[in-house]
């Protein structure tokens, strides 16, 4: 079994920064593909960023490129999302996701991931 627990969300002013953390359990975490998604009230859960098992390959949504950075520390079983230059439209619940299989289909798709955290709220005020 795998557990993912997000933390680091909160209220921040537009232009500010937050760093989200996703603490994970699992003996094979270092081989998992990881991603961040977000979901605003009444909207679909949308892709934010992806990182492969080694951390050497990352992708991010166009809406956050240049502002958000995904990273991982396998020794600590943790993945991070550094969020800079936050905008009100970034307001959402942010979810950490994991895929155990060492192959990837569509890294942007919710259905591609096997495990999910409970989410952490990020609110950006203007």
C-alpha cells in the first residue's frame, strides 16, 4: 500500500510563494512517477506538473510554466511543488499523485495515476 500526505498549503497574497510537500510511504517510492494536480470548486481536476522516478524528466502545464517547479528527494520519500509568482487563478485544492508502473501513457491524465493524497488548500488573494 502507498500513502501520500500533502502539506504546505495556505493563504498567500498574489505574487507570493508557497512550497507544497507530499510525504509518501512505500518501499518502491524511488521508482514511482509523481505528479501534482489541482481542482477548484465546481471544476475538473487539472494537471499541474510531473516528475519521473529519477527526477531527471519534468513537465508542467502551460499555465504554470516559469512559475512552478516540481522536484523530489527520494531519500526523504518526498515530492515538492515550489510555487512562485502566485495568481488568484492558482487558487485550488492541490493533490499529489503517484503511478507505480514504470511506463507512462498520458502524464496529464487523472486516470494515469494509482494513488492520491487528500489534498491541501491553496488560496491566493488579490
